[in-house]
């Protein structure tokens, strides 16, 4: 007789993997996860609610979310067979690595970069190769060519604008990366592009292995909806279909996303306010002794300061939550603040002025 165990050990390679996620703390000023501070317009929720009665929820959803893909394609100026959606851009990235990653493939990442990339790589058993961005974190043609030559990756993830730096890569850098990695799926994660970066979505028909990933969580103000999408070649869509779970996008979500696309302009009009506040915050940070903000094209600002961890904790005591990156390689002494409402930003600046230095 073998003995009975009280628990089943997790996969050995996941033993030291902590569940990932920024703290969700109940504090008055939450500026740590890059959502948009302004909620979606009230007429949006009314429009969604008025359509709920027509949904036949006894039936499974449209597995291929055809209408949503058609509407996304129209919004992007492409065709539905080049578009695919999932539950947040994180799930898109997961599906891409399920399809193109795995133990005998290499994923190239740039440092610093988005912290979920290594986690998604790990759960899909995809080995990572990392390459440092230059000192000022600006991706250059030289950096991406060197990285691609050295590592011969099968997949590359590059966030543009980058998170947590907020810094953009120019279009020629993406082209150079695509050319220098001749086997690789080049995934450009444009989670923040609507805030001011440069998109390469128009290049998907020219660069055959380019995939652009976007989300409704940031500029579209619908982080609670969990919807992301990709645009690329039709074969990419065919391949992610192999790994997606059937009916992964529920019927209510498909309706809510289609309704949001119909009101696109109303959703995005807050961006000018975000840009103005970003300029104001960056300017104020520059006036504080020893505080160095990085220039940002996104809805957040990374800044370096002495005793960053102490400042993070002291701000939290005052009810202001930002993101602490000070322990991360290449980001020593760095904190990141999401652009909030004018009042929230004032509270952040006041708290930092009190605790910095
Ligand atoms: N990519 C980047 C660069 C991000 O910063 C985030 C969110 N923090 C995501 C992807 C994932 O966003 P979501 O899953 O909400 O679409």
C-alpha cells in the first residue's frame, strides 16, 4: 500500500513562482496599475444594459467572436482574418507563447520591460534570453540588432511605449528588429500607444512576422472588462485558435466591447487631459531635489530618487500608492506613478514633496 498524501506538489519548475500582481490595497489614491482614472461614460453602461435582454445566455458565445473581430478590423483599418481577441492582452501573450513558445524555443526580452513577460514565459516553459536597453532606456537600432544577432530568438516581446519606463521605440527600431531576427515572431505590445507613442500597426502587411498587441485596459478605460487583441498575419490567428479554450470570450464581454467600439471617440477623448497632467507631473518632479523623471509617452511616469523604498512606504502611509521598482535590476531607486485625476496627482506630488530626500 502506498501512503495517502495531504496535498499534491505543484510542478517542480513552479515551486518558487509567486502569484504575480501589483498590490490591490484599499487606499484613497491608487496610482500603481496604469488604469485610466476617469470611468467610462455613463451613456456607455446604459447602452450595454439596454442590449442585455437580447442575449441568449443559454447558448455558448460565438467561439470565433466574428462580429467583434469585424468591428476591431474596421477600427484598425485591416481585415477580420488578421485580428484576434482574448481576455486582456496578457491572455493574448499567453496564447502566443502557447502557440510559438515552449521548451525548445527562445523568447527575447529587453530589460527593463513588462514584468509579466517572464511569468508567461515560465508557465509556458519557454526559455528567456534577456538583453539590456541602453543607459537612458531608449531602444536603438544598434541594441535590437545586437540582441537579435546574439540570441537568434524564435519570439520577441517588446512593449512600445515600454512599461515601466514609458519610453517609445521609433518605427525604424521595430523594422530593424524584424529584419535582424529573421525567424522570429516579433510581438510589439502597444498597450499604451494611444497615449502618445508611435504605432506600427500599419506595418503588419509589410513585415510578415510582426504581431501588434493592444488592450482595452488603458486608454480605452475598460480595465474591468478584460479585453485585449492582436493584429497580424492570418496564419497567426489560425495558430492561436489551436491553443485557445473554446468560448473563451463570453457573450456579455463581446457585446460590451462592440458597444465600446461604436462609441470610440467618447472613450478616447480624455487622452489630452492625461497628456497635460503627465507634463505637469514630470515638470514638478524635475523641480524636486535629486528626483529624476524619465520622459514618458504613456499614462505613467517613472522616476528615480534616493531612498526610493522609504519614500514609497512613507507615501503609502499618507494614502498614496505608487509602484515600487526599486529592487529590480536596472531600475534601482525607481518608482512609477500612474497619471490620475488632477486631485489625485496633487495628492501624490504633495506627499512626495514631504517624503523625498
Ligand atoms: N502589456 C503591458 C506593457 C502592460 O503594462 C499591461 C498591463 N499592465 C499588459 C500588457 C496587460 O494588460 P491587460 O491584460 O489588462 O490587457
